[in-house]
C-alpha cells in the first residue's frame, strides 16, 4: 500500500458523494436565496444588479447586511466594512481547510476559495475527519461536489426570487431558514465533550459580545469558543494520560 | 433609493474583499504543514462559529426589529433536538415545520 496521501483514489466518486451529502441543504438554500432576490428588488435593485451581487459575493448574510446599510444611506465604506466583518469567519474556514486541500494547485485553490460557503465547508470537514484515509484527490473531489450542488441553487433561486418576488408574501418569513440551517449544521458537529464545551461557550460568548460594534461579536465569540474547545480537548487528554 | 454608483462600488469591493478572506490561508499557505497547536484549534472552527451565528438570529431576529419572538426560539430548539436525534434533514424539516405550525396555532388563538 502506498502513501494514501499520494494515491489518487476515486475523486469522481468522491465528487458525487459530496454532491449527495450536501443535498439536504438545498432545502435551506432555496428559500434563503429567494429571499435575497425579493429583498434586493424591494430595495430598488434591478435583476442584473441583484444577480451580480449574488454571483460576485455568494455570502448571504453579508449581502443582506450590505443591502440594509445601503438602504439606510450609510457611506459605502461603512457598509463594506460591516459586510466584510460578517465574512471574517471564512478566514477561519480557509485555515481549517489548509491541512486537507492546501496541496491543490493555485488555480484550483482560488476556485475552491471563491466557492467556499458555510454548508459545504461544514459537511466537507466533517467527512474529512471521519475518514482520514481519504486521498488528497478524493478530498478535492468531495469539496467540489459539495460546492457544485450549493452554488448553482444559490444563483438560480436568487434569480427566481428577483423575478417573482412580488408573488411571495412577506408573512412567509423565509428568513427563518437561516438559523435553522446553522442549527442543522451544528448538531452533527457535537461529536465529543470538547465540542459540546465549544458550542456552549460559543452561545454564551455570542450573548456576551452581542453589543460589540461592527458585527465583531461573532468573530470574538467564535475565537473564544475555539480556544475553549481546544483547551478542553487538551485537558481531557492529560486526564486520560494520568489515569 | 440606492444610488447606482454606490451599489456597484460596494458590490465589486465586497466581492473582492470576500474572495480575499476566503483565499487567505488556503491560498497563501498552500500545502505548508501547520503547527500542532493550530491544527488543534482549527478542528473547532465549525462548532465555534455556527452557534455564535444562530444565537442572535434566534434571540433578536432582524425580521421582528430585534424583538424576541418565542416561536422562533421554540422552533430553533425543536430543530436542534431533531438534529441531535434524527438527521440534518430531520432538523431542517422539523425546524421549519415547527415554526409554521406554531405560527398557525398563534394565529388561531
């Protein structure tokens, strides 16, 4: 058996597995992207503007933030900063993907960066950790499968929302799809006591840091929770070694 | 009304900035080996980010103007239990189902 990191494995099969594993999240991406289309048209954007934003940014939460601030007549730089801070979490995703995908060629890494969305990140990393025997090529294939499912849905249903938005009553409250999505992502990640600690600290810190300006509360809470999770794991390891 | 020039300036800068954030470590570090302490922390990225994203969405939703809406909190809790007990699809369906179900009951009361 050669080094599994060097063998090619079956990237094609991994692609379709990623595609299937991310399928449940289309249930979330459809209403959420439609909502963006509706909100953008309500704010006075035309279809081309709405689609340009969805394609150039592909990050729902920051698109809503930017739009809301522009509507409030905030200066462009203020809206930009607030929206970018919402996306800072993706620098953490980017770092967490290095050990799995960092070997890919630069062009591929750029494409993977452009496509990096929450759902696919969470599903991919969970699978990599469950199956350390996956080859490097399979990891790339799996990642692309996840992203290739989510992103076309994101574009297509933003367009649907932008075109038929006035038919969707506001009383549907499609925005609730966002918290449900992140809850569905969190539950399978609670795989150890240390992960439980990280999640609880994350919730508590999000409440504690809620008043921080410029959306920095999320970033601060996430960093705190990461340290809490890692320290708990170390402590549990030491205790096991002592026993 | 949103100014057209402002819109395009913001959209293009946000597109570039968001790409650079996503590209950052994956793009510039590439295949370099990361130190053990960093790998340890990076294993907790997902579970540290998602609950911190959800918490304000559930407690102070923008859709209600920041007013706590107990139906949202309850439906979120139901989604979480279903996610732990059943599956990802279970969490999504029961979360949205509970939300609309409770809204329907609320409108009858």
